[in-house]
C-alpha cells in the first residue's frame, strides 16, 4: 500500500533541514547521480556568452561599477530581510 503526500517546496526544504546528516548525504548522493552536468555546463556557457554579448560595447570599468552596485543592492536586501 502506498500513500501519496503532497508538500510545497518550502515544506520539503523544511523537512530536509530536519533530517540527520547521514540521511541528507544519502539524498544528496541520489540527486547528484541524476544531475545532467553537460546540460548545466551548456546553459552556463550560453549565459556567459549572452552576458559578454550584452556588455561588449561597454567598458570593463562600467561593467564592474554595475556589478558592485548590484552586489550592494543584493546585500542591502538580504540585510533588510534578516532584520525583519
């Protein structure tokens, strides 16, 4: 007999956090075996090419300034979330 249990992604994450380390490692190994690494590498390469193409007419200094500004915004948002 089987029982179907539906969990939201957040509920699943919470349940995983409660597992003992050995069970987390077993789940990690199971999922790691299913990862399509070449597909992930292709998606990453395509994203990098798109980024380089988008910034090809912009100086490295401007790109770095944008990256620093985005980092500051992300850190500020994370800090605000942690304080809430």
